[in-house]
């Protein structure tokens, strides 16, 4: 599969401009008088909507003066880009001006306006609304305006791009309904649950453009057991695609096509790394935040998993940086990932950590065939091999002093020290909570299981997680929590409260016991800010 790297940090403008100075439409769609000035539409779409699957941004609706400035900077070399520099240099002044003016007149996506006075909720919003002044990073909204809508000629809009990218991937990889409408199921995988929920909230609120309906499912480990099981049943039914007609024949898809008339029906699973393993799922396309080469290989195995034949268009979109790297964290590819304080990477940009052979067509070869000389500080692949060698063979840094050889080459395991030093799944201690139906009304009580097996109501630690629904967007995959509990209570002959304590459980980090949690049945549990 072809896998473009999406430059998450620092959006770039890549305008391909063309001929006939007075005819902007011809310049944009056919090319310039100089043959080196290729047609803009080749990369940026017929209407300037961009081509997300190839990494080319939307130009429609940008400021004309802003685009003229970028073209001039590309041409002079003030802004470096090996694709755009020769194209911009081949344009005449009149051609650049005509195309910039035409694109500026095109509509841009409408988004909910959120400014810096909004409550900051999570690292993404913190960076956007408050900045990180300890690292001299100003807030994004200071220059790019409320919700990234853009300000004047100098600061272009950043908001509204992700739905465009999803739509581009969808249009390249979909199933055709009998009436010609397009249906696809894609995966957006983030490394951690907190930013995943924030992204889901933003996509729900933003909605979808005309002619597109967005169906969102939020899938991670912080749902009550009954709801997570219901989500997985829906995913299993839709994504086991051994039958070529299985997707369009599925009752969910048939119902959506009967109820909604939009041409593009885009089903998206917003998932944590739980989507990578253990389930026989087959997606049409994916957008991936990187954490390790192993996770990329596992996830790539869930794109076109059951369908033979060549794929000529990119169907897995790989972010060049993860969120931790974007926020400037010294150790970014960890939890999940192999980077640590002892095993640091020199860069967090995949352009520098992976060669094109490793990301251009993802398969298991990099995990099987190690280089003769490893460079773990400069390669995501070599880091994994080096860490495993240190653990399994005792090679490498002092941090691996309790490696596997101690277990089978010495009697050290008899002392108990190895077990204490290497606890199974060691990490932040978690406690068991549950949503338990109250006996006398319709409330759900947030309860915590104590060490003696008794349950204590701690509803003061839980509040509602807000969710706004924009136009042409809806949830899928989720179920009604009470309906699920009622069905389980009838099936097993148990009181509803007992079912809540047994099937409404969720494991939450102990460190957040005082801070508390927010919950929405479609989004799951999120740390309360």
C-alpha cells in the first residue's frame, strides 16, 4: 500500500499553478504557458478542495494575498519546498494573481468558533488556546483566529481540514451502492484516549459538508464493559468483510442508505490502539498517529485485510509526528512505544526516523530483518530491535539489567527480586468503577469497588461530558446502556444493580481518583479538568 506522510506540525501550501494569464480557470485546471507550471488541480483537486490522501492541502477560501505571498516565496526560495519551487518559478505574475484571486472566491468549511476564553480541556486545546510559553510557543488562536478560522492575509485557516482529508480517502476507497452512492469504513487511530475523545468532540461539533454524511464511532478501553461489548459486536458485524457484498448488505448500512440521501456515507471508527490487535477487522482506509513500527504493521494488516488485488491509491495516511512530539515532549514515542529516558530518539519526525522503503509500503519485513548495525537513536525500526535485544539477550543499556537471560541462566528468580523489579503490566495503578442503576429512580450511580469487595457511591467524582452535534453527523456503533443492562439482567436472572456492578465496570487510573472523570455514553470516560 502507498502511505503518504501527513505533516501534522506546520501545514504547508503546495500550489500547482498554470497558463493563460487572464483565464484563471484554465491556469488552474490545464497548466501555465511555461510547461513547468503544472495544473493546480492535479494535486489540489478540481475545486481547490485538496487531496488529503496525497498530502496536498485545501486552497479554496484562503486569502488571495496570502496565496500570492506563498507563491512568491516558493519562487524565490524563501519558502523551501522541492515540489512547489519550480512550479511557482515558472508562473508569470499575472497567472499567480489570477489563480490566487479565483481560489479566494471559493467557499471554505464552516466551523464552530471557539476562542481563547473557552475552558481548556486536554493537551491539544491547551496548545491551541493557551500555548506553551515555557517553550516559547504562542497559542494558535492568537494568530489563526477563533477555531483556526484564519485572520486577514497573513494567517490562513487551519480548521475544517480533517473532514476534507477523510472525504478524500473515502472517495479513493469505497463501495458503490446500487444507486451510485459511495460507502466506506475508515479508521482514525490515535495513540492515547484523552486526545482521541477531544478529536471526537471536535468532529461531532463540526459536522460534515454538503453531500457528505459522517458516521462516528468512538472505540477504546474506557467504556463500561456492556457498552464496549456492544460496540465490538457492531464492529465485528460490519468489518468482517470476507463477503464482497457484505458491507452494503449489512442492516446498518442499508438503513443509513434508506434514511439519508447524501452521496458520500463515511463511517469512521475513532480508536485507540485497541483497534490494532485481537479482532478480524477490515477497513477501507486509515489515518494513523504513530507510536511504534510494530503498531503500524499491526494496523496496516487491518486495511483491506480480506480483499485481494492491487491497491493503486494510498489508503493509509501516516502522521509525520505524534501529539507528544508536537507538544515538544522529550520522550514522545512511549506509552505506547519503545522510546524511554534511557533510549531516546534524536528526532520525533518520521521523515527522519523511517526511510521511504519502511513507510511507503508497510509490511512486516522491518520487524523481521534487522540491520547489521543498529542505530536506535535515529531509526524507529532500529529502536525496537535494540530494545528487544537488550531485554531478551542482555545487550545494551544498564536499564535492562533484569533482562530475560537472568530468568533462564541463573537462579535469581528464586529470590523474588526479578518479580518485584519487573511487575506484570506495571504502570499506574487502576481501580474498578461501575455505573450502577439506582433502585428508586432513573439515575446512574458512579460506584467504586473497595478492597473488601464492597461498592461505594462516588458520584461526586463524575460529571457529564459535553457533546455537540453539527450538521450531517451522527453516532454509530454505540448502544443504550440501560437497554444493554436490562437484556443482561433478563438473560442471567440478575437484579439490575448487580448487573451494573458486574457488566458496567471500567478500569480507571487511581491517580485521577481525586480529580474525577467526565462521561458520555458515546465518548466514554475522560479525565475531568
